[in-house]
C-alpha cells in the first residue's frame, strides 16, 4: 500500500496548525483592542509581528504544497476529533487529530512564535 512520504508530514501539519494560529491571534487582537489596558499598542504590535511571521511561514508551506502537488482538506469534525485528508500525487491518506491535541499543539507553537518575536 502506498503511503504519504514521512518527510511531507511536517508540511501537512503546518498546513493544519498555522491557519489555526491566525484565527487565535485574530481573536486575541480583538480582545486586547477592547480591553482596558493602559498601553495597548505594545501588545497589539507584538500580536501583529507574530501574525506576520505566521503568514510568511504559511505562504512557504502553500508554495511547498504547490511545488510538490500536495493538498490538504479538512474533513469531518466532532466533539473529539477532526479529520484531515492528505493528498500527495495519486495518494490520499485520512488522518484524525484529537481536538485536545490540536489545542495543545497550537498553544505550544504560539508560545514558540512569541519567543522568537
């Protein structure tokens, strides 16, 4: 049975997590904007800097997808799992990710991006 090459899995996972991080940052930006902080601009600038870096990484991931004829499609979602379909060449592989894992991994990635900024 043909399988998706293991070297492409980090790119697929970046395709999963980076859009989630952008959604999280968008919501956080709105919350900080409406909060009663005395100095909002440093927080907003930090969120913007992280957002720009994530957008850059997502563009690189999408370019890699296009170059290697890869595709990622989000499938069914329920209370416990989210399904993703990985397409590579003529191969399709379906993987299920725990929503808790998606949340925890998103939090770790977001912390890494904030450390870099």
